């Protein structure tokens, strides 16, 4: 399970693109993108190597969920997600990278 937590600090921000690159050794479970999320995007672009969420970011914390499937075993680095207002390039954010270890992909 993957989740992206996001909130705006001063005021809600419209037209935000949130990009989350998938770690190597994983593939996106297309059927479980956005299920149970408090963030309701205008559009979600599901690609082979990333999930891109477009929408409005409110001042309260919102969460976007999706599922991944491990396809290889090993230790992988999940790149940090990032967000940027599409029409105000001075408004942006970056998350933290993390490491994942897969011992038995199924």
C-alpha cells in the first residue's frame, strides 16, 4: 500500500500536479488507485512508472492511496513524491525518499 499525504499551508491551492515515481521492482495495481482516499482529484494519470494526481490541495491534510505489486526481490529506493502548482511555479513541495525490502514477491 502506498499513500501520499499533502496539505497547503496558507490557503488552498488549485491546479496542483502531484507526481509519485514508483520504486524499481514494483508495478501499479491499476484497479486500486485512489480507493479510500480523502483527496478527491480532478484527474489521475496512471503510468507504468508513476502516478500523477491533478487537483486542489486544501489546508487540512488529505491522503491519496494506491496499491503496488512487488515483481522482484531485493532492496529498492522509493523516490520522493513532489507536487507543483501548474500555473504558479513558486508553489511546490517535496516528500521524503524511503527504502523497501522485498523478500518474496508474489
